[in-house]
C-alpha cells in the first residue's frame, strides 16, 4: 500500500485574518471555492506516493535531520511578497508568493540528501523551489480578472510536518504523521 507524502510548514494562526480579508477582496472579482484555511501550508518537499513500510524510516530520517542540523532547522522568518495566479504562466491556482530564502533551500537539500542516502526513493522535482502557499484551485484559467497585489507580510514558521495527503472531494485531507518544532534562533 502507498501513501502520498510531503514535508510542509503549517501556516500560523496569526495569518488567518489577513488571508481571510484577502480572500474576501478577491471574491468580489472572482467566484471561487477557497481551500479550507486549516489546509494551508508551505510545501518544502513533495515526496509523492511511498510505500507505507517506509514511513517509520522516513520519520526517523526527518527527526534526525532536524536534530543534527539545528542551525538550519531553526525558526524561519520569511516574507509573503504578493498574491497572484500560479504557477507562473499557468494560472491554475491562486498563490501567496513568498520570497526566495536560503535557509528554506538548505532545509530541502538536507532532507533530500538524507532520504537519498538512506535509499528512500521519492518523486524528485527538477525545478527550482518556488515558495508559495496555495489558496485555491481554479476550474478554468481563461478570462480571469486581475488579482495581483503586492504584499509585505512578515511571517514566522516554527513547525515542520510530514503530512499524508488523502485526495478527496472537494478538498484533500491532510494528516500529520510527524511534527517537529523548529529551534529558536534567539
């Protein structure tokens, strides 16, 4: 049996009111079904469909990676720069775009290397990490109104989870398989 897995940062509750207000503004221009706010996250590494027998090892690798790299797996301070359609050029979703961040890239590399060294075969992405939070999936991608808005929201992410994604209608359901609190860098 296989499960669909990914590593992601859950968004913090302090962001909920800002996102809710932004969704109200966009809803005046576009009829849309927003993803449930509790489903919103910043994906660090998508693993794809993995055998359930590998999950215990993946959790061990995850927790060891964090513990051995406390300087990298520390509280992440990052900025949300804009809301717009995504992915760029495809307009299939509405995204909050985040600034590119060296710490985020390094976390991803550490997890990728440690999973590979331990013979965990996962769905590797060849494209560069484009940090974003998906707010909605669109039913169509033509004749869309302009929604782009520059944002200057600073956020702090202090938890990283290994999620299982269960694809259901109308929205995926996420179950936390493992969660680590990022180390305070103060």
